[in-house]
């Protein structure tokens, strides 16, 4: 049996297959099924800055509703149970998941502004999370906001969170940066111990009959792992942080590709949503079988073997490859 062990964010993992952030973590029994199927760690669904701000506004509301005294104010607290108690429930869920499964639980925080919600990173650590994934999803629609301004704010935010928590922090990125290696290095300098490549955007469509924007969620296919594979391969060995690949991991061979590009772990959501919580077992079996057939004894032997710095033709990951691919295609034209 090949040795599948790896490490990510300083956590020792039994294999490189991690469940990425998804609604599964809301249900302890589903997360148990994932762990039983061999998943090595679970990233929880994100707690959003907006949810936290919403709760603090709700608390203000209850505390200021004609309350003359502290004692009276306290009587309003039970009402909170009927209101949106997202953040508190989330913190409790961390503890429940930790008790339920023998593998690490990674909490996920999604936000962008430098506000009070940042304190939740500390509370997640106190609640027992083994690590924190910070999703800095932001879409700029302003013509007067520069990339530099935004990146500086994001690096500062990551620095603030990393300085406040004692657990390792990974940052989940989108692929749309002008110079990703430069930004990645800045995040690592600010304290990030890992980068998760990439956030998958849910592109809205247009309903041209109803004249509406239609939010839509499509699950991924293996084809989508090409974008993160390329960037993991480019970043491997250039930055002092662990790399997680998310988007389009569906098979054991996809996991092999992720690890060979340089990822410490491959993360999976769509394939589990499509096939069920037992599916990680199939993927891990595929990984083991592929490794045995190709005489790899350990995942560590494959790590980074096809990264940009290891391959015979590093330009294959760069612009030079573009011309080559187009020329090859031209020769097929009839
Ligand atoms: C239904 C659903 C819910 C998701 N929720 C979150 C979330 O709360 N936070 C987050 O960072 N990513 C979230 N994701 C993104 C996944 O973690 C993952 O990065 C993405 O789906 C790409 O991986 P895949 O190709 O394996 O699906 C969600 C994805 C799906 C399909």
C-alpha cells in the first residue's frame, strides 16, 4: 500500500484529499460520513462578514428596544434564538465537528473590510478550529479603484488576522491578479501559511425573456483543474507556504496531478455533491491504484514533480507555450 500521508498548514494529514468549503459542514452526520470515507480534513462553509455584521446590528436592536435597565435588557436575549444567530451557531458547530471526527477541522471566514468581524478569527481558534481559511472574495466594479490599492488592503487584512490568531491561516484566492506570484509572496510575508487556489466564481447568466440576471450554480468538471494546476505549478518552490488546489478535483488522477504540480492537498466539493459523501473512498482508491501501478511508494515522492521548476520545459507553463499550441492546432486544419 502506498503511503498517502502529507502535511498541510503544519497539520499531519492521512492523505492529500480534503473536503473544501461546502454546505456539508452544516450537518455533523454528513461530515462524519466524509471522514468515514477517508477525507483527511474538512473545511467548513464560510462565515460571512455580512452575517457577523448582521448579528451585531440585531444585538444592538434588541439591547436598545426600550430597555431601561441591564436586567430588563437580559430578558431580550432569548429572543436572539429566533433571530439570525449565524456566527454563534457557527462557533458551536466547530466544537461539535471537532468532537465528531478524528481529522482536522478548518474554519472559513469570508470578508474583505477591516472591521469588527475580524475578531471572529480569534473566536474560531478558541472554539477549537485547527486552522482558518480566509476567503477574500471581492469584485471591484469601480473605475477609480486601483489593483494596488485593493491588494494593499487585502495584505493588511491578512496581516491583521494572522497576528491575532494562534492557528495557521490559509488564504483562498481568485485567479484574477495581474501578478499573482508577487501578491502571493506579499500574503505569505503578512503571515499566511497556505494559499488555496482558486475560488470558483458563480457567473450569473441573463434571462433574456424575463430581463433578469439569473444567479446560477454549476458543479465543476475535471477540465477546470487546469487553471489552478498551472498556478500551483508556477508558485511551487517560489513562496514559503503550503498550496491547496481547489476546482475540478474529481478523480484519483486529478489528485495525482495536483500533488505533482506542487499542491500539499487537493480539495473537493462538486464531485462529492454529485456522487455522495462516500465518494472520497473511490477517489482515494483511484489514487492508491495509480500510485501502485506507477511504483510510487509515497505521496511525498510525487510532490512538485511536475512543477515549473522540475519539468524539462518550464516555458510550457508560460506564454511561450501559447504559440506552440496554436501552431500545432493550425497543422490540424483541413
Ligand atoms: C454549493 C457550494 C457551496 C460552497 N460554499 C463555499 C463557502 O462557503 N466558502 C468557500 O470558500 N467556498 C465555497 N464553495 C467553493 C468550494 O469550496 C470549491 O472551492 C469550489 O466549488 C471548487 O471546487 P470543486 O470543483 O471541487 O467544486 C462552495 C461550492 C459549492 C458548490
